[in-house]
C-alpha cells in the first residue's frame, strides 16, 4: 500500500492495490479506480468490478471496460450511456477501468432559479464550495432542464487507441424539456495527475432512460447539492502509478518540511 498524502497541500491521496480493497462508506471519502493519465493513454481494461466500486459510494461517474459507454451512478445504482444516449443497467460483475464515487451527503444545498447555462450553474457551485477550492467536491443537481447536450463513445477493440483519438468519434445528442439529475466532481488544479481538473459531469434523466457526459445545458429550476472531500482512496491497477509533476513535487517537499 502506497501513501501519497500531500499530493497537493489540502488533499490527501492514499494509493491502493486491488488486494487492499475492502467495503467502506466513510463520509467525505472519494474512491477512484486508476488515474485519468492511464485512461488518456488507452488503459481501458479494469481490474475492479462495478460491484466493488459501489461498495465505496452511491454517487459518481466513469466508464466501462473497453470504454463501453459513460458510467453514471445515482442513488447507488450504476447505469451506462450507449452511443445513442439510452441507458442500460450495469451488472455488478462488469469491470471498469476508471470510476469515481463517494457516499454522497450534502454539506450545501442551494435552490437555483433559471434559466441558467451550465457555465452559470458551475459559477454558483464554485461560490458555495465547502472547505474551499483546493479539495475535491462532489456535485449533484436535480431539476428541470430546457435542454441538455451530452455525449457517449463507442466500445473499443484492442489494440486500444489513446482517448483523444476515440473522443473524435464521440456521438453527441440532446435532451429537451427533461427532468434530470447531474452528478459529478470538481477536482482542484493540482490534482491533474489523478483526475480531470475542474468540473466533470454526467447526467441521467428522471426516468433513468437517457443520459451521458454533459457538455452544456440550460437549467430552468432545481436544487444544487455539494459534498466535500479532502481524502481520495485511489485503486491503482498493475503498472499504473500516480505521476507527479514538478509543481506537485515542490508542494510535497514543502509539506514534508513543515511536518
């Protein structure tokens, strides 16, 4: 078990191997499989099942083995968005190469009147971050949307291409006049070796029939909820490490000098 505490000054990251995993629903602890860097490089085969992921959280997002759709976890149920935007239930035994979940418990609840674009909605979220912007925040928005623009990607076949090439083949679709739930995370800028920095959101409609990775939306009215986390438990498949940039190395060194 490797301890990557102080990857950034306010964020504690504990790196685990599959053999170290055990069920846990600790409040305000994010659980993640692999890293965004590994996914970008084409590591699309996972060593963790969706059932194991759900033992660590009930809200989150990610993808499935072979990049087979956008993973959306709402209220402890995992679904995947196909390329046409329809959702399918994900069996517990299916594996994931990249997923992020949290046992969601809102610290902040904000009623939001619209219309609000996605950029405006995220500005509201950033103005209400418990604990400040240097830690991880999970976000949930339930509401009525005038429209929602989203995407999914087709299942890949080995040898896997880098994610940038796959994204060029993404299928984009729109939902209109829909009740839906947005779920996702906001990672701080210094956590770029671990996850997508800034906001990353997936969505499922109220019927849990359509959804995907969200590019844009117009919210008419809804409720914004935010949970905070300064602890990330990251399961690293064989051969995957948390890369450290020069800036992160400097932050680690400074933190160690202060200990």
